[in-house]
C-alpha cells in the first residue's frame, strides 16, 4: 500500500491507491448493490405516469354517538 523511494538521503513515501481500490471493489461494493437497487426502484416509481383512478381507497368511519 505504501511505496518508498529513496532520493539521496531523503526517503519519500507514496500511497499506492491500487490495493485500496481492490479492497473497495471486493468488500464495500457488495453492500452498495442493495442501496443502488432501492434508489433505482424509487426513481422508476417516481417517473411512472400517475394513476387515473386509485385501485384502493381507505375508508375510516367514526363511531356515531
């Protein structure tokens, strides 16, 4: 993950992003799939044309005295 380069007396350290990206692809991306699918489903549901007539209407009745 860390690459060292010696220039004269100085020793420079650089972070190598390739292993970090591999870890992210292998471990983190598996947990993103569900979230991305949920966002995709939400987008699709919000972009659908509105219903003409509701399929079900909830009715509540208050008790009369």
